[in-house]
C-alpha cells in the first residue's frame, strides 16, 4: 500500500468549542497516535517528527482530554505557523486512548480523523507505567497498592473496551491497531504500515533510530517524594501555559537531578502479583481476541521466559 495524500482534505469549516472561531480542517491534525502510555509513543514522536508536523516543544498537548476548554486557538498555537510547511499534521497523545471525553471530542472535531493504537502485553505495560508514575512523584504507593488505588493503571489497560469505543466513535476503518512487539522487533515494517495508514510517503529509519530505546529499568523511586511531586505539578502548570522552553531547560540541566532519581531502585515484581494482574486483565484480553480474531494467550498468563530488558516508551 502506498501513500495517497490523505492528509490533504477539503476545507471543512465549523465551530469548535465555545467562543472559538470557525476552524479550517486543514489546520487540525489528520492523525493521532493514542497509545496507551508505555507502548513506544515517545520513540514514535521522535521518528514522526522528521516526517510530519507535530506540536512544537512538547510531545503531548493534552488538549482533547484536559485542556479542551482553552479553545482551538490555544491548541493550534502548538503547531508551526509557517505557511511553507505542508507536512501532514498529527499528535502523539497516549492519554487519549482511555479518555471517553477525548474520544467524543475528537470524533466531533476532526473530520475523518485517523487514530493509531499500539497495544502491549497489559501486565508489562502496567508495571512500566507504574514505575514512570512513581518516579515522577505522581503516586506515593507500592505497585500492590497502586493496582488497587490508581485508576489510570487499570483503565488504560482495558484494551477491548476502549478500542470498541474508538471504533464506534470514528469508524473501524479509521482506527489502526498495531502491536508494541512489532514496533520493538520490526521497527521498519511497523513504520511502513503506519505511514501507509496516515497517508505519508514511506521513509527509512536511520541506524540511530533503530538502535534508540528508552527504558524504565533505569528509573528509581524518587529521593524526596514531595519535592518530585511538586516539581512535576509545576512542570504541568507551565506546560499548560505553553512555557515549554522553561520546562525543557530545567529538564536538561543539572537541576533535574534534585527532583528525579536518586531513590531506591524498583524491586522485581513478585510472580504472585504478576499473576494477580494477569487475572484482572484476562476478561479484556479475551474480548480483544474476539474483536481482532487473534490469539493473545501470552497476554493472559505469566511467561517465565526471559524478556528484553529495554523497551521503547
């Protein structure tokens, strides 16, 4: 399959959010990679940024789930205003996957939106997401406690429930379901299929992009939980006001070491807890098997075989 220029669409105009001007569809993204989190979306953001127009200075605008009331002008200011840049517009936004609000707003806002989901072994993903949220001071609990108290961990793993919601909202043909294992093990084939779906020419990954991985294995508990939580909340406040350069400057400076890392390393998750989490997700995985007509046996039980230590996020 080849690119068909699906990013170039007619100039539909309509009112978007209260008090906003009428919007040309060509100003809005034509595709969104919606995750869920910890499925290679940071790597995809870096790769797609060379071939499409993504929000500048930040990976996630959070517009359709938490900043919708700021209006479309606030959202569009995240994109390049260069009239000479005709690249396909999109956003990599993993928090949208499990957000019914984002789903309905996108369905009503973006005509013929194309949505890409990346699914991963639900237990591996939950453990990775827990470590991220704990490292950034978003939650104070152990993994055992977080599974019971942090709704985002389990909600974002309800693959069948949310996939059906997206298919109903925007149409099955507008939703591409992909898999993290393919992204990790066969990245060039993965991005070929992605490019075909979103309507851009295929491109070759560089050797550095193929080698480049992020991992939560190097994350630790925060040295001082309240300091880390406060700095994370401040960063989110700054980003909501589009002070992305300030956030980036602090993140890339030595100051970041005052807030991130330095605590105890994460312990290996017990097999008993892993089995418990698999049990929690089994009904969703079985429904996903029926929905996609695909076998996910390895996503329903503990596999004692060694797994790769590195993981794109």
